[in-house]
C-alpha cells in the first residue's frame, strides 16, 4: 500500500545547459515528458541522490545514446529537493507484492472484458503506463 513518506530526497534532472540556466534564472520551468518510451508514464524524471548518474545520462543523450525528443547539446544537471509525500516505495519488499497483486487484478479485468493487455518490449513501456496514456 502506498504510504506517506514524511521526508525529502535530493533529485537530479538531466537536461541541456540552456534549459537548466533558463530554469535557474526563473525564466522557464521543467516540462512534463510524454514520450512513448518514458518508463513510468508522463512526468519529470529525476535521479535520486545521484548527480553523477544524471550527468552520465545527459552526456549519453548528447551523444545520441539515449532517446530524447529535444536533443541535449551541452550536458547539464539540475538539483531539486523533493518532498516524497504519498508514494509507493519500490525498494520495500511489501511494495513489490502490491505491484504483483495489481498486475494480477489487471489481468483478471482484461480477461473478463476481452481486452488484450499491451506488452513491454525494450524501450516500449506500454504495459507500465497503461493508465497514463490515451489509447
């Protein structure tokens, strides 16, 4: 079950230097990613407690090793303090059981309705994002 996390974490967002500086100067904001390949659906993605990994991702993006709608020219990382609030912590063993039960329930509903569930394959995360995307 999702529960309230009454603490903050530091997250790091990979982006282009121009975008990062615009945000730091109060002249822009992060935009929600809505790509088909986004792992957990629409959102703004951060690397938790790992600025080095965020920079590595930005560098990989600049070198076309990562898929981006808007290419990164100059790798840059923004840091943010994030209040977790109500969330499902996938590091907790009990949370994995919640995900499994939800998947089992989804399979039962699809079977009863005659729907076919999408399948994750490679960068395609359509099953992971089944409730966040329009059909």
